């Protein structure tokens, strides 16, 4: 299995896991736990593909991810308990930061593929990176966390998306542009987390 | 008028009626009452068709349903009062269970038509059956009922959708697969309601 | 710059500004302020185009509007303070009423272009006119204002949309139909605001 496949699965699992936690906190049943986890993991990419009119959707052609989340949801309660003992908060933040970088840049690249203008492409990157969590919070009847906690999260995705766009414009190799920008998002996110930075209100 | 047409109209009316009740409970005005009823009745199928990229949408080619809900919304207040005297809770639950069965199986069939993989097709069945109510609750600023009350509703749609998929796979006639699975969902739903079953949390 | 372009920009700015105010009231950060303003300004047209399957979306081909909202969001806090001193509530209501008329009729015309039946076309007009605000309120975790305040807003859009449809049916010139209906919506909205009318509940 390639490295990118492993990171992709990790990022989806982190999304699903954050959905599990939020759904359980809202005392949802099995149906809610599965749906919220699914929306958190795939909501960003799905929103982007609806706006760009791309089909088939990622999770449609890769039904193994939906099946995986289904079986994890069946054992969400013991899973959360176990993971809380085994997995530290630091590991979750790291995996989520890797996912944010990867998904955001994949979103920009996909928007460029669809011939979107450059600012819209950067927005699609951010949407892909953050809208899973936004939809999770809307379904859970909360004001989306990413809109109100003042922590640099969408901002990291935005800056990294522009880094990718500029690298491509000035002739960097596609691979270098992709990996360095995704990594920049992850590093910015982790640094701002470690330093507990806030953006202005 | 064919039997299936009558059942279809009944199911849509039940959806609209549940929207009326929820919108009135939230003290919405005429605009809210119509919109919430419309979303409850057609939200599930619309969500499925957006995800599958099918057009035109059902309610677009059958504008008579939108018009019907419009005129019912105009008299929602007296209508709810009258129906509460004439229609028992049992009748609403039965009509809703018939609608759940019919819409879910129609959703699976439509997903198979669009060459979706099998697990995704079963998800599309459940989405068609339940997302009207989910969107209704989101618009009404509630955590969706179907995600938190622990009653078998989505689960019935899920099991029935798989029954349909397996019957088709093992060579049952399309008509038999469709009707027996839809009926199985209705029966499961009514039985779990009569027995007041809960699914695990 | 043509008159219609100026009105269009004004209407989008009014939408964005109402998003700014709501997002600030909810104590959102920069990311929330931009997103909510964007959703309020473009949510109605985007929802219509998703339902009609029209692409590219308006704000995709006109990225200058997204960029404008981005820079306004950067200075939303001082902007709101300044505008509150310079701009009276009356001016906001007038600009918003012009936007409602224009966007609603643009929505009906776009639905007719896509060969929608007549009642659905009138619904698309209303959706284009009001769904920006509906989505803004959902993201801000409120029951949508337009569904519950009992003031004629969607109703004005609905009546004006039918006026447009009837004028076209009975042979009025396209330009006359468009401008007189849009103006009728604006006048109805302003009159009902001045008279503080309520629709029945």
C-alpha cells in the first residue's frame, strides 16, 4: 500500500473519529453515530464536488470507506473508550493536521482540473479541508467550531492553498508543489496549536 | 389511478403533514410552514438525486405535488386541528411506515440504475427514506430525531434495502423484490413501534 | 458600468453585510465572518443552480465578488461600526428590497430557461431571493428568520414572480416583464415594511 493511501485512510479515520465523539456527546444512537461520522469524513469533499459538479463522488467509487465507517460505528462506544486510553490528544491533532493539509491541496488541485479561477480554487481547497467539520456541527445543532474558536485552522488551509497555486504558477514540479504545500499546512497547523495562537476577531 | 400512485401521494402527504406540525410547533408563519412541509416531503429524494446527479428532480417533473402542498399550507392551522380529531396517531404511523418502505426501496432501485456499488445503493435507500425528516429538523434548529431517539427507523430501511439487493442478486423477479422488501420495511417499522423496541446506543 | 451591474453589486454587498452583522453577533472569527457573508450573498442563487444543475455557478465565473467579500471581511469590525454611523436602517432595507426583486426575477427567468414548469419556476424565484438568508441562519444555529417573523418577504418575491410569469405568458416584452416585476417586488416589500404588515399565521 502506498504512503498516500495510508495517509488518506488515516485522515478519513480521524474525521470519522471526531464525528463519533461529537455524536456520542449529543447522545445519538447508532444511526446518528454512523451518519455524523460519515458526514465529518466526507462532507468537505462532497460539498466541493457538488459545487464543481464532479461525479462520481469519492466515497461512491470507494465504497470500502463507507463500509469501514459502518463497522467502526457498530462498536463506537467501546472504540472511543479504548482509543482514549491508547491514543493521546497529540496524536489526534497530528493526524488531523496531516489530513487538513492533504485534503485541502487535493481540493485545490481538483478545482484547477475543473478550470476554476484561482481565488475560487483556493476557496475549494479550504472548503474541502474544513466543511466536513462544519456540516458535522450543523447536524449536531452547534455553531460550527471552525467559525468561532479563533484558532488558525481554515487560515492554514488558505495559506497553504495559495502556496500551492503560486508554486504551480512559477513552474515548480506538480509533485513538489503538492507535497510541500500540504506539508506547510500541516506544519502551520501544528505550530499554531503548539503555540496556542489566535487569529484576530 | 393506480395503487402505487395512491400510496405515493399518501406518503408525500404524511411527510408534508409532519412538516406542518413541526413548523407550527416552532411558531413559523405561512412561508415556514410551506417550506418545512416541502422539505420534509421531498428532501430525501432530492438529496439522493443531488448525490447521484440525477435530473430533473421528482418534484420538478410533478409540479402538482408542490401545488398541493402549497394549498394545504394555506390552511395548515385548521387542517392540523381537524386531522387531529379525525386521524389517530396509529393511522399516521401506518401511513409513514408505508412511505418509508416505498421511498427507501425506490431509492435503492434508483441508485442501482445509476450503477452505484451495492453498499452505496443501500445507503441511498436509507437517505431517501429518512433525509426529509433530517433536513426538517435541521431547518427547525433541532438535532435530527432519527439520529437520537434510538427507535428502529433508519435500521428498518437499511435491512429492507439489503433484502431488496439480495433478492435481486439471487434472481427474484424485479416486481417481487420491490414489493416484498418495501412491505418488509413497513412491517418491521410497525412491529418495532408496536413493541416499543430500542436499538443499542 | 451599467445600471444593472451597479444594482447587482449593491445587492450582493447588502447580503454580505447582513452576513457580517449576524456572524459578529454570534462572536465568530474572521473565517466565520467571511463564510457567513459569502453564504448570505450567494446561497440563494447557488441553491437554485444546484437544483437546476446549472454550472458554472455565478460566483465561480465572477470571482471578483468572492475577492471583494474577502477583503471586506478582513475589515468587518471597523466596517460595521462605520456603516452604522453613515448608513441608516432605511438605506439597508431599500437596498435589500431592490436585491430581493432583482434576484427573485433573475431566478424565475433562469428556471424558465431551464424549461421548468411554471409553479416550480415561481418557487425557484423565491428560493433565489430568500435562501441566502435561510442558509445564513442555519449556519448561525437559528430558526430561519424568514420562516417565522410573519413579515411579507418571501410572499413579495412569490407574487412578483407570478406577475413576471403572467406578463410573459400574455405577451409582454421580456424587458418590460423583468423590470416591472422586479420593481413590483421592491415596492411591495418597502410598502409592507413602511406599514409594518404581518401575514397570517
